[in-house]
C-alpha cells in the first residue's frame, strides 16, 4: 500500500452534499479490469457536455484548480455504490487528500486502502475552508498525518481525528493482507473451533 | 469470549462476538467471514492482486460467484456484443476456474443477481457474516446475518485470509409498530424510513429492523427492506430470524445437512430481552403511504398523495441547495402533484424488487390491462429461477399481453451497465434502489417506487395512488 505522511496541495472546492460514487466514476467505466487509468473518467458526466467537450461550469474545470490535489467537499461524500473505482479515479486524477464533514463508510475505508487521506472536519470548519478557498486565489492546504493537523498559510490550523490503526497503516504504507496473515495461526484455530 | 456474552446482547452483538478472530486495543478487529459473494465488476483487480502477491484463495468453498451487473438481458444464446463487458465476464469465469470457486455462468439456470441467488440457493443463513464487493449485500441481513458491502481491496483481503479488518459499528434499532395499510408494501416502508432518517442517517451504524410491521413481512419483503439499508448510509441492516426464515430456507440446496440442529442454533440469535442499542427510533406503520422519490437520492421521497417539495421548504442552506439541484436535474419545479408526473419508461427489476412476490404484485396490477401508449415498460426477473417460477405461473403472459418486455435475469437498468438504459430526459418509474443522477442512463430521471406502483404507473402513464386503484 502507498504511504502518506504530509501533503501540501492546491484546493478544489466542490460545494455539493451527498456526492455519490456513481458521479465520481460512472458505471460505463467499471467494465475495465485494470486498477489504473481511471483518472481521465473522474466525474465524467459532470465534467463533460453532451458533445464530449469540457463543461466550463464544472468545479474541477475551473482554470485555477487544474493541478488540485486536495478536494474540499460537503457531507456524506462518496455515498452509494461500494465501487473502489471511485478512490482509484480520484487518486489517479491526482488527489491525495479529501476534506469533508463526513464520508460514507465504504468510501472512507476505500480511500485509506489506496493511500489517500480522508479528513473529517466539523461542518463549520469546512464552511470556513470553503470561504477561504474562494477568498485566496491558488488556495493551498497542508494535511499532516503525523500530527493530525490541517492548515493553510493564512493562519488557519486545526486538528482532526483518525483511528490509530488506519493512521499507522497509512503512515507506514503497510499491506493489510500481510498484517492479517501475521495472525494466520489465530485464523486457523478459529476455523478449527467453529 | 468477552464478558458481554453473559449480558443481554443484540442480534448484531452475538454475530460479531461469534466471529472475532483477533481483537486488540487500537486495532481494527479481525473478523471471520463465513461467505463471500463475488461478481464480475468488483473482483478482477482483487484476483490480480492475489496473483501478483503469489497468494491463493484461503477458502474457495466459502466463496460463490456469478455474473450479473454487466450481462445482457436479451437472448442468451447470442454472443455478448460489448467486447469490454465480455472481457470482464470471461475474466471472472477464468478466475473462478483458476482459484477453484463455484461459478454460476450465464447459461446456468441458477444464474441471477448475486443478492437474489444467495438466499434462493440457501447460501445465505442466519448468524453468518457475509460480504460482497457490492453495497447491496445488506440484503442478506434479512436472514439475521451480518452482511455488508466492501471495496475491491477488501475483496482481496477476504479471498486471501477469509477475514476482514473491521471497526465495530454502532447499533441502531428502527422499530416499526403496528400494521401497514392495504396497498402499502415493504418498498414503501423502507423508502419512508430513509426519508425520515435521510441518506446518511445510518452512517456508522448497523441497523436492526424490529416491531410488528417488520415481523409481519414475508422473507422476500424483508430482503427488500434490508437491501436498502445502505441507502440510509448504514453499514448493514438486519432482521431477527424466526419461523418464516427457517421455513424459507428448509429444503434449499446449500443449507446445512442437519437442518434441525442448525435451526436450534439459529433460535439463539434474536436480540435478548433487555439488550440495548446505541440508538433507537420508532415509527408507526399506519402512517406510511405508498412512496415515490422525486429527487436524486433515495432520501428525497414523498407520499404519492403529496406534492413535490420546493427548496424553500427546507431550513438548512445545504439541503436547500441539494433540493434545488435535484429538482433541476429531475426537470421539476417543486409543487407538482406526484400523481401528475408523466412517465416514459417503467423498470421492474433489481435486487430490491425482482423476486417472485414482486413480480406477482406487479402482474396482479397488469393483468387484463395495457401499458400506456406513451410508456415503454420492462420486467427483468432477479434470477433464472425467479424467471422460471414466474413462467410456470403464467406471469410472463400477463406481462407480455399487457405490453411489458419480458427479459432474462440480471441487474439490467438498475445501473444500466448493459444496453438497457434511459435516454436523456426520460422519466422512469423504477423498482430499483438508486435514483442518483445518470444511474439509469445519462440524463435519465428515476423515481423509485414499489412493484405495484410501477405497474400501475405503466398502465396509467403517470403515477397513481395504488390505494385507489380498482
Ligand atoms: S440489481 Fe442494482 S443494486 Fe442490485 S446488485 Fe445489481 S446493480 Fe447493484
């Protein structure tokens, strides 16, 4: 698994609640059997007009956020389908950090499995960040997993919570399966008694 | 075993306790998985991962696969035209061969939507932990199992270790007291609940549905309810097993050989008197009317006799914004009467509502009537066996005579990965579970309803209150 310690990047703000994984990566791209190459299809139906050209109104098509790597979103981000293609697409596009008031369970989990940091912050703080992203051109955020902080260069800093196990795995890029197999004897003995 | 074993426990707690392989402070629990269901869309990369790491499937006999999402629902003797779809399905077949996994191929009479065939074949049993790379795995909770959707990395984890790393969810009791009124179905019940607790109201929770209205439901209806737990954000949804559960399972091919002994064990599962949930909410069944979603998530739902809300009906600015963009996408202004909404398409199918009782409910409405000239309607059975059963009861004739298209089993227009899809702007009454933007085809407008409501809408050309249908 990819590791994550600290990342500073340009912020793209997506001011919509309940963004579902069907939007993040529409089904027509789920037929592929590879794990990579999904970035160009990210938010396809929102990002393109009917003729296939870029939709100028779409958040990620704004000139200032072309190279964004931090996604700022509203609550319940990633709801719906369990498709891991959603974090694959976000990661492949270039996102390393997603900040939102809340995430759907499966999506949250899937992010960590792919070396992406999903940061939950209180709704009022997220609101503040939306304001800052609008106010400061080229607005950047830094997420530091070692210290569990998110901050900018304009005097904003806050801490976030993440459970220690997920943090550990992400900091060290640990392979879940390898870790579990360290307990293989316990699995075997469980199987013997159940 | 923990101390909690001697305390009154919930159904969830019992199943959880019974599957802990390893728990340590500050770690996720290693939870044993009894059954993994596999389909073509979320598994290829997991098998690839196994190969790259030189690993094998730990317990192939606890793994069952079928192709459903991507399959054509037209004549199966013809080749699959979409080469990328075909490659995905071929890949699943090859992976199952290579790793020794039971696979129900397209030509197998038992093929169908994975959440329909699991229970139908008796794989799904009370007390089990069940996972699948699909969020509607919650369906299997109807049997008193702990069943939830996982991502592809986790599919690989389960294949390799037969366990999963899990945070323990909190428990939420959704109790529905009293009896439902005539014309109101399990689908209406669950849509109503999602409308009340909203699309993320269940996040972080495992839901247990309790109360008289739930106990009254048939097994197939319970599956409809549990199926949609994820639409409220819940990790899983479950219903305590009872005589209906055991009667449903008795005689199915994959149930335990000593069935009676299994039933004795399963009888220990229901939540003990005095056990507490982290949170509990109570609803009255008699308040529930037939439901129709009007927006772009399943929580945006109204009673059939109501009007479509307006953004200003909401106090919270984010909700106002959500409602406004949902209305815009749906081609609505707000204020329309639900029964005035005219339809172009009707889809009866999906893992929510494509079992035999669903098809019977729809056929009862369709019988002797005709689909409106303005509507194109299709029925897609949930499995090959459902299709066969329906045909033996003559339901296919009822549907065909009424002008419905009668198809082969699969997910079909629930997610429109195969050729069945809406065109931009088309308005569809659908018995499936998601009304997200573009879910049934780019620009398509989905209204989620029960099978009877969908059939009636097909005939009338607009939504009708099934309670007044004669
Ligand atoms: S029928 Fe729809 S929701 Fe159910 S498994 Fe298939 S695609 Fe998913």
